[in-house]
């Protein structure tokens, strides 16, 4: 592989994008405060896990430099959309740090599937057949996803024959810190069942942190015995549990985010003239979109209720069987949960970005507004298809 290839993309627009990229200036901050659904920092994984056997034997990317990159689900700015042949609002950005040991030095970036991406891949990997390269296949699979939630990523990659080590797929430290309170309240009864009353309060919070951070040590052995799992089953089961805790937490947060979107749909008024057809579309689409958003939130809640029922059977009836089976079989629900939550997260974050109070001096025209609503409705059509299949 050519060491200089990444700094010399085939597309001049990409070069301009890289040279002026504002996001790569503070990669250290990005790693510290990024949400799990938006950023997958392989640089951080490298710093924490490079000496682990799993890191070396089951890498995320085969190329060693790419395996230290930072992947970002990026909402495209207006001047970035012409980098793509087809209209899109969110893209997967690859950021390759100049030095993974010092992210403050910045890096260079390119979007997956932007104009010139194939030419870049041929130069970067020194290959002729882009379609046969495993790392390119991985990048395109990730680009299909609405978010980078580790549970969604693991399920989607696994369905397509890729199984990177578990060390690469964790909740970000930023999100772990934010969700400890929620997770501790959620699992406290089970922790007390396994460890006794002495593990409530501060001790319980410590154990919750271990579960969320994937620190499986002997201290969690009583929990493994309660669930009657082997060590391998327990590792997989805790990953599954962590996934459902994460999705439940995101579901609660999304309800507040979607409330703001629904209020905005009811009140926002674009400025400028519009023909009758556009006016009619805006009159019809807003209540229709609101119904789809409510339906999507409720659909996520129904899926999570399957987890709740299995959990309650354990903590109320002291029957570990249903919960044990659920932890081992539950990841089949991760793709649906992750995709739906990713779509709703995209709607919430883009609405906040584009429609916030700070943007009131740049009010949208009816055409611009309708483009955004069409994008939202198109995204939510996936959720509707899932419910029909169910």
C-alpha cells in the first residue's frame, strides 16, 4: 500500500474537502465527546487494546493504517452534497489521523462512495479490483447503516460474513458516563439477586460500569452463575444485555428529541412563494410524517418490551431461563432496533441542526423545507416496511 495515497485522492473536490476539513482539527475532542451512534474511533481502540490477542487476530480492517481510522456518520453540508452522484444528507466519513497517538495533529478524510472513491481505493490499497477488497466491502456495508451503534454494526457485518473482535464494538466512554444512572436503575434488582443486598448503592454502580464498559472479571462470576452460562455464553450474553440497555436508554432520549420535531412540524413556517402543488404537499406531509414518527417510536417500544418481559420473569419470578435464552437469541433484534433508532436519531439531530433557534435568520424556502421532509419520509419508509413484514 502506498503511504502517500491517502493524501493524494483522485478527486480534486475531495482534496479540497480534506484540506479545509473543520472536523479533523479536534479529533481528540471528537473521541472524548462523541456519541456511540455517530462515531466509531478505531484510533481509541488501538490505544486501549492493541496488545490484546483479539485485536490482532480479528481486526476490524485488514489494512493496519485503516484499522486506526475514525469513522463518522456526517450530516452533509450544502457544499459537500455535490461530491455524490445521488442526493443524500448523511455520509460515512473516513478520517485517517496523521498520528493515532496524538489526535490533536489532525488527519485527512474522504467520504465513502463520494465521486472518486473507487479511484482513491485503487491507489490507497494498490489494487485493481475494488469490489474484491475486503476492507472496501466493509466500508460500503457500514455506509448502508444509518448509525454506528456497535450492536447494529456487529449484526450487519455478521450477516455479511465479517466478525471483528468484540474490543472494536463498545459503547463510547461519553455515552457510558451518560447512561450509568439509567442502566444502574435498570439492572439493580438483578445485581441484588446475584450478589445480595450489599451490592446496591455505590457498589452496584461500580458493577454497572463494568458491565457497560465490557470489563468482565471474576467480580461478575456470581451473575454468570445465576444465568447458568458458560464463560463464552456469558461474554455474548453481556454484550446482548448491554445492547438492550443502550437501545432502551436511546429510546427514552429519542422521545424527547421527537417531541421537539413534532412541535416543529406543527409550527414551522417557511418563507417565500410556492406553487399550489408544493403548498398542498406541505399541508399533507406534515401530519403524515408526524404519524410515522409516532409509529416508529412506538414500534421500538414494542420490540424492547420483549426484553422487558424476559427480564421481569427473572427478577420477579426468579426464573433465569427466559432471560438467559433472550440474551443469547436477542441480538437478532439488533438490526431492526439499531436501524429504526438510527433513522429517528438522524431526523432528530438534523432537525436540531437545521431548525434550531440559531437558524431562524436563515429560514427555509418552501422548496428547501419540502426537500428535508421528503428525506425524512423516505427514511421512515424503511420502518413502515418492517412493521408490514412483522
